[in-house]
C-alpha cells in the first residue's frame, strides 16, 4: 500500500470505530440509569463529531495527517487510561475493558504507522 492509502485507511477505520461507538452509546438499554443519559449523550456527540473530523481529514489525507496524532493523543490514549482507571478503582471488571483496549491499541499502531509512513509527503 502507498503512504496515502495507509493514511486514508487510518481515517476510515477510525471513523467507522467512532461511528459504532457513537451509535452504541445512544442505545437506551446501554445508557444505564437516568443520571447517565446526559453524559452518554455527550459522549455520543463527541464520538460522532470525531467521525466527521476523520472523514474530513480523508479529503486531504497528507495535508491533514496531523489529525491522526491528535486522535492518538489525547483521544485514544485518554480512553485507554480511563479504562485502566475504571478497573483499578473497581468500577469495572477487567474483562469489560479488554475489547475496547484491543481496538484502541490497534488504532494507535495503525495511525502512528500511517503518520510515520507518510514521512515528508506534502512538504515543500
């Protein structure tokens, strides 16, 4: 694959992951207690907004490759740290964060590789 193809793959895989999270977060049975519905709605809005941002970056993949770094840190890294905190504080069992952690690590590797692989493309 070419460096641009790697970038575009990263944008689309990230956008699809965010869209899935955004939609799942809006499912009433997943939202939990009434007091969690507002923050879950906020989370869904951010996830769906990030979906749009990644698709926007795909329109000019080389020029907007920095979006991948912002997606890795603080977004994905922050989500992973939140998962670890949830387990360490006893809020969630470790089995509950394994799937999202695997996806998160995969996305970090894919996005960092794509960014690095693009190297100096687009620089004058």
